[in-house]
C-alpha cells in the first residue's frame, strides 16, 4: 500500500472521530445542527467519510479525492458563515476538539491531494510500493 493511502485512511478516521467528539460546548457535530440539516447532512458526511476511507484502503485514489474536496468545502461553509455572522473570535472560542479534529482531518486529506507524498518519495528514489524488484 502506498503512503498516500495510509494518509487518506488516517485523515478520514480523524475527521470521522471529530464528528462524534464535542463540536460545540458539550455537543457533537450531529447535535450542533438543527432541523433538516441535522437529519440529512451529518449522516451523509459520516457516510462519505467512511466511503472515502474504505476507497483509500482499497487503493483507489481518484474518487476519494473528489469526495474529500467536496466535503472539505461543504464543512468549511459552516464556520465561515458563523464567523461572518457572529465574528471570528466568538466562533473560535466556541469550537471544541471535535471541530478542530474534523477540520484538521479534512485539511490533511486536501493537503495530500495537492502535495502528494508519493511524488516526493519517487523524486528521492524511495518508492514505497510493495511491487517485487525486477
């Protein structure tokens, strides 16, 4: 398995864990949304994070990257909208470990897309591949 697959699995797992840890004071991401978004968006976010992690584990790279980019920008909308409405410092003060872990996990995945680790390893001559030497 390539190093980028490990990064994809770890980033997806961190983001998924961030959904269930406290996102706001005493509330998980699922509970922080109200009404229809809570019933639709949060379970879909969890499903697509699990799907991306499974696809990374299976060695796929294109579809999980598309999923992660879409999720990153959708999840980024919530804090940006809240910061515009209430002020940046008040939003940063309210966010808890779950929010930071969710955004950090997605940011790692997006960074891996734009800065592929395997490309760096190949340029140095260290190919982390399980293919037999010929």
